[in-house]
């Protein structure tokens, strides 16, 4: 190999000298907390002879060097017994093969790098790694530099006999770009550093490569320029660049798509989805789908049973390859009413896509009116993810103009839900306009959409709108609309006067809303939300904070708490419940949030809303709600994606028919398989080798809800049931084509979370009991390590740890606990 060193690079080598160095590169893989003794991997060591071939007569520091690798050895990176050491007794030739070994030991050169173009990519990459060890600057400073790791920002600290080369790997640009989940909370974060310490002695490199001896070497050649010199030495040498190239490896004996499908399809039956086997099989199928052709995928789709087909649609859509996307669009016909269930499963999988493309967004063409609502809602979710990547164009104008383009209430709701998903900054004025709508459903969606925005986008004008709604300056609003407006005001950097006016309103509101607002203020203080300091400041005023205001009674409440707190992730929950003055549920809202790496994720929101039910118990509706149509329904937001709402009943006749036919079974809101975490990355190493990192998390989820109403027992019950199984698998592999090593870590769990609200309204004050229960659930961690040689020799080690995590009932306020005792005493 010949290496071309620029004018400001490295020390000068002497003519007629051969510098013999020893070189070693080691790949060690382990779980993050493992010791190096437990590493799996391999070590490649050799001698490297370096001599001066040519020096630029005009610029003496520009040198062309010849490098030759010899005495190659490949061995285990860890200390193993002879029985477990697959490298024992193997020679470099038996591992690399004769052709690779000859290519590795063939001399090579660089302007970038000069080598035989026909050499295997792995061999050229190893030579790039050796050449990169010679790159240095003898002056301190920062610069952009390309080597085996890619083009990176490099910082040099130079003294007389030492150069420290620190590479900022987060700046490196390589030829292979991976992908990751758009949410940092669900994504993968990593830390990587590269520091090379080069010791010099009399201007010659003593270590980074370790100098063994200096011998008599070849005489410096003559020539006008580098190209002519290289050609005169070996006319097969070509410039191949110093950045590593992609290595294509063939998987011998790996199952094809049909083989994988036959192995996993029984675990994808609906009854298996609540078990870890479901998402585990989903991830195995996903890997196979990403390697499959369109025709292979279509064959599986067309030969699948009806019970498993929805889960297969989840997997094919989540694969997110051109072949899988083309196959699923051909398989599903959006122009027909038939197959609405499969079409909606496809749309939801698109909404949860980890790295969607513009092609995916463009393919969402509106067909039947039955699926139009879901298409627009998911279009908003895709648009938001594309905007985060800087590809924010396509249907923006259509979504922004959508609410004003139709007179149909259902279509206006559809566009507002799409804007709630898209979170376009330009959508804020549109949502603010509909927040003041006379239609309560428009107001509620618009205001809850505004709550999802960055507080910095909630302008003074928008705040004025929200304050007008809460304080009813222009007209009377429904309680749930006013409560939603108050939530946005308090979470969007409120002013002193805004907080003061909100507190002063307590005592002048409908009975249950008084209690709700009081509970909200107390929750802000107890949970130390961002507005708590300002609330405390306002409460120093006795007019704002007095017994009359803070002694209001009722059953409505707001409560926040922690579900989990670790060094990396904080998970919180929030339960809000608002009743009408007659004791009938008005709104129940459950939220789960995740925070990690200074990022925020709205993991789950399940809202049950009801209205116009007072006539059933001969009660008087609250102010502004006298003419409301009987209605109950539920909507869910999952991992920042708003889903299509579900209606329990609408209208008095529909209510009465369902009251006498209702089975008590919950109604499904969303069911399916979601690719929760999806990360793929190729990490070029300093040695020229490449590490492939893959992390996927599969979630099988079933969210359902129900509402039971008994006139006989004067009792109502709402339930939100969340069932899920989660499997996360991550692996890092270094596959050279002649030896591979990898480590895989994973965990899996199955869990159930239920939120049940029971209301007894036989007398006033009515009794309300809220329960949020987490059942006992299993948790398993696994780690496996593997090394493999071309001969078929394999070393593998797998360990796992199982545990049962006790179930619990999440704490709510003491008042709720007291009321639950009374409810169950009466039931007993």
C-alpha cells in the first residue's frame, strides 16, 4: 500500500529505511454493564512494513509511503478454555481463505488509498484502517478529516513528542446512513469516542502502531507526481478512497420469508397477542420482510388465514421497504368498501411508522367515504413526522383549509383531528378559531389540540381566546370545553393575572366544575408543575386563597402521579374526571407521559365523554347544556398519534336501544402490533471494520373501553382496559465475511392496566370510586453472545433472568380512597 501524506501531515521518513511496526485491532462486544472479561469478539494482529517510495521535490513534507502487512493472526478477543475457543488451532489462511490472505498481504498505497480494485471490500477496509493510523497533524487545532471512520471533525493536541487525535464521532458522515425512531423517548441514544495517542521519537512514530525495528529499505524513487509513481510500481493500483465501503455478506442457511412465516404464524393468532410470543414473532417476521421481494410478500399475503391477516398487515406495513409498501398497496384496494378492517390496520401502522417517507404519505389516496376519516387523521400524523425531518410540504394547505371547506359536522371534526396530529405551527390560528365554535365537539378537539403544541406557539392572541372561553365573555360554553381551556392556560406559561382570574372564578362556577378546578390547582401545587410557583405567588393574596374557595365539595377531581422513575426515563400518569351536577359522567381523561433525553412523549390518552343523560334520572342539566343530544364515546391517543374516535351511542333512541341490548363487553378502540422502537445503524470502526447495530421493539396492544348504566341500581361504571405485551431486541454484530461476532440483548414483558370509575347516584352527594390497577406481570431479560468462523465452528452463550413484578393500585387522592370504601361497603 502507498500512503500519500500532505504537507502539514506527519513526520518525515528517511530514504533507504524500512520501518517495521506491529499492529493489532480488537473487536470486543458486550452488554453495557458487562466487564471486558466477558467480551465476545476477535483480534487481528500483524506486522506492518512502511517505507518511503517518493517525496515531492517541491514540498518535502509530501510523502508517498508503501505499506505491506505480514504475519497475520486472527484469535479470540476473550480468554477462553480450549473447548470454547473456536480460533484454537486455526491459521490465518484457514480463517481468511487463501485469496483474502494474499490480498491482505499485497502492498498498497494512498493519495486517498491506492489498492487493487478487485480486492475484497473487507480487505480494502482493513487496509484503510491501517492507513488511518498514520494520519496526524503536528499542529494543534480542529479540522475536517476523512479516514476509515468517515468524514469527521478531528481535534489535534500536539506537543514535541506526542500527538493526541480526538475524533468527534457524532459529526462523522459515512456512505451508509441508517434510520431511527422519530421520538427520542422511544429511540436509541449512544455515546462513542475515538482518541488516538501517537508517541514520536526523533520524529518517527513509536506507537499507535508499535515500532519494532528499523532496517535497511528500498531507495526512494523518482517521478513528477503521485499518479505516475503509483502506476510505475503497479499498474493495477487505483485510488479507492480512505472511507470504508459497504460489505455484502451472504447469510448461509438463513430462512426465507415463507419459512419464517410458517414458523411464526401460529403465534400471531389474536388470542396469542397478549403474550410476549406475539410481538417476538412480529419482530422475527419484520426482519424477514425487510429482505423479501414484492412477489414473496404478496404470496404470503394471499395465502394467509382471515384471523391472522390483520397482524400480517401490521407487519408488512411496519417493514417500510419499497417492496413491502408496494405489495401492501397492491393487496389492499381502497376503492372498495370491503376490507375496511384491514385498510384501517394499514393506516394505523402508517401512523406509527418509525421512519416514514413522502412516498408513504402520497400513497394515502382517499377512496371510500367509510375510510376517509382515518386516512385524513393518519395523514396528519405522517405529516408531523416528515416535518420533523424537514420534508414538510405536500398536504399542508389541504389540511389547513379543510375545516372551512365543508359544512358537514363529521368532516369538520375529521380535519380538526388531522390538525391535532400534524401540529403545524400554521394550524394554531385555525384551531383558535374553532375553539370558540358554538359546536361543543369542535371546541373540545380544537382546544385539546392546542394543548399539544409547544407553549411558545400559544401566542397572546390565542391566550385571549382561551380566557374568553373559560370566563364566558362572549357566550356560555359547556363545562368540558371550559375545563379544557383552563388546562391549556395553566400549561402555557400563564401570566400572574391569568392565574389570579382562574382562582377567583372558583366559587362562581357550576358545582362540579368548582371542585374540578380546585382539584386541578391542588394537583399543580402537589405535583410541582411548571405553573406551581406562580400559583403560590397568587395564593399569598387572601382574596384568591381563602376557606370559602378552597373548601368546595364535589366528586370531580384531577390527580397526577409517577408510574416509574429511573436514571434514564420518567413515566407519569394523570387522571382527570369531570361530572355534571346531577352525578352523570361528563368527561374522564387518563394520560400517560414519558420523558427521556430532554424529550417528551404522550404515550397514551384515553378519553370518555358523555352528555345529555340527565333525562334518564330526571335531573336538571347544567347551564349551557340543556339542549345537548344524548351521546357517549371514547377517543384514544397512542404514542403521539390521535386515533379515530369511537361512538358508544348518539341520540336518545340509540341510547335506549343499546341500554336494553348492551352486553357489558368493552368496545375496542385500537388493537394490533406496533413497531415501537426501530433503529438501524452502521458504525465504521477505526480499524476499517463495520459494526451493524439493530434495535427493534414490538408492542402488541389492545385498548378498549366501556360504559354501563343501570337505572335500577342508580349506578354507572366506565372502564378503560389496556392490555399489552412488549418485546425489545437489540444486537450489535461485526461480520467481516471471514469471522463474525455479535451480542444480542433483549427484554420482554406482559402487562395489564385498568382504569375503572364507579358512580352511585342514588343520593346526593353521589359516591365516586376511581381505581387504576396494574396486575402482576412477568419480566424477562436475555443476553446472548456468538462467534462464528467460515468452517461452521460456533461459540454461543445465552443467559436470561426472569422475575415477577408485583401488581399494585396506583395511588390517587385520599378523598377517593374514602369514597371507594363506602362504595364497596354498600355493594357488599
